[in-house]
């Protein structure tokens, strides 16, 4: 870390940055929650080049983003192997050649902070997250001012330290016209009201039981003939999608494993609501302005829940929740999610639909 005088001189040189690097490589939900930073940076500095360091698996999400001039991909898996180190070294050299004015690390972990430091920008700023000692790599570190501060607000507080105004009069996720056209060609607009279900999650103990999603699909579509359900998710979620779709034949379609990232975004854009576990597409729905019913068990919605919609999160008042653990240690496995009955969720959905 440089001295205070050096930091101030660097800041003055970069007061009107020409080139900015944002480090937020993963995961899907985290990247989506950080996108307001890109919107506001480009609004404040429209002539500046904005680059985004991103896990190669997520590149399609930002490849056509109007505010990002360059996506800098890295292969997360190869960087963990000696065989991938030459590529990593080449990538770091590429970043150094860019001579960034600002390097903004919104990941706040050891790998991202190391890349931030090695990129050697005029000013390096990041999250004051002590988990992996990342702040030692920054000129300026920005703390989370309270345990319940949402991740989106923490990211935006970095902009405030840079004197970038924070407003909300922007489009969080602009339409990808190519992806939208592809979706319309395969699933033409039909005038029905679609509700998206997201039954998967990275942690198995964040998943509301698939049989509950199936019962919910059957109940909602039987109660309102204008409603249809689309099940979203990756390849690993195909068994869940098939089980749910089978409960409401002709009224529920299973698209697990069939959509690209931009395709998933555009399908969510046509939906009127999302019922979801705590997972990345939940944040996409929020960014699109769609009502969300979030089903939470082991995680804390005030920190990483649907931004601006935490009041619509359903959770059980069990003493063990939120445990913030990937493995359930309760005597009754998944008690925190099983306590959320189909009737409770259905009533919440119907109330939000009006």
C-alpha cells in the first residue's frame, strides 16, 4: 500500500479517468448486483473506457453491454492449475499495458485484489473485506458500514468515495435485441402471464423442495387460466424442471439447460413475476424490475436478497436460520425451507399479482 501523499497524487492524476477497470469476476448474481456501478461510471465519465474483468463463463452476459467497452475474460478453472499460469501471466501483462487510471475491485478477495494490485493503476480502490486480507492491495478501501448493509449499497459506496453521484434513473439491464429476437422466434408472444420458477441453487440446502414447486405450479395455473409457469435453470437442474413441468402439463414449460445467459435474461423480461431460491437469476429479475418472491433458508436476505424487495422474502423463524452454511446441520434437514408451505407461497404470489 502506498503512502497518503502518493495516494493523493494518484487520485489527482485520475480525477477525470480516461480508462477504468472494474474487477467483479463472479458469480452471476454478484455481477448483476454490481452493474449499477458501470451505469453510473459511464454517466459521470461518458468518454472514459470501461473494462470489466470477468469469469469467461459469464462473458455472454456482458458481451453486448452498452456501457462496457471491453470485457476482459479469465478462465477461473485454468488459473488454479500450473498449466494455466502462463495464460494468467499474459493476462496480467495485458492489464498493465492498459495503464488504467482507476482500478475498482468489487470482489474483495485474495485473487481479485492481487490482480488489482498487479494491474498497477494510478488509483486502486476496493472493498474493505478482511476475509482474505484484500485491503492491503488497495490505496483506498471502503468498509461495509453495518452487517445488514446490502451488497448493492456497499458497491455503490465505492462510487461515493470517488465523488461519483449515485442516482437510480438508469436502466439496470438494457435489452439484448439479438437475444430477445431469438426468444421470440422460438416462443412467440402469446398474451399469457408467465411466472418464472428457479428451483435450483448452488447449495442444496438453499433449494425449496422440487415437489413444492410442482404443487405450486399446479395450483397457480389451475386457479388462474391466464397464468403459465416457465422453469429456468442450468443443465444440473433438468431433473427438477422435468418434475415441476409434469405437475401442470400444457401450462408449464421446462427450459432448464436450454437457454444462454442472454436468453435467460430476456425470458425473465417477459415474465410478470419470479418465485425463486436464493440464486443468481433472482438478481436478474430484480434488475429487470420484476416482482420477486424469494425463498430463503440458510442465507441472510438483508445482505444478499432481492434488492429493494426484501420485504417479499419468505423465511421461517427458526433459531438456526440463517446459518450461512452450505451444509445443513439441523436434526431435521432443510427444516428452514420445508417450513415454507405451498399454501404460504401461493398466497404470497397471488397477493403480489393483485
